[in-house]
């Protein structure tokens, strides 16, 4: 019960840095990073994808890498 409660409260989340490229007609116009708190690598990538899709649209960005520091 205690482990589930800690997981629900987000105490096991780690910070992941996601680097992405903004594309315009197949040309890279900007590269930036975003920091996401998530439980694992795939969850961080999914959260970043959702945020970037809302900001740039489906085909206007590309996630380069996800790394935990």
C-alpha cells in the first residue's frame, strides 16, 4: 500500500531532458530542450510528445533524444 501511495504522489518521478528539433519544410529551424518529470524513459517521451504536438502540430517537430540527469 505504501509503495502505491508514493507512486501516486509522484515521489518516484525523475527528471528527464528531451531534446527536440523544430522543422519547417524538412529543414531544421530550431533545436531546444524541455524538462519533464516522469516515472521512466518512455513515459517522459510520451509526455513530451503530447506537449510538443499541442505546441507545434504533428509533423513540425522531431524528438532527438531523452536523457535522465
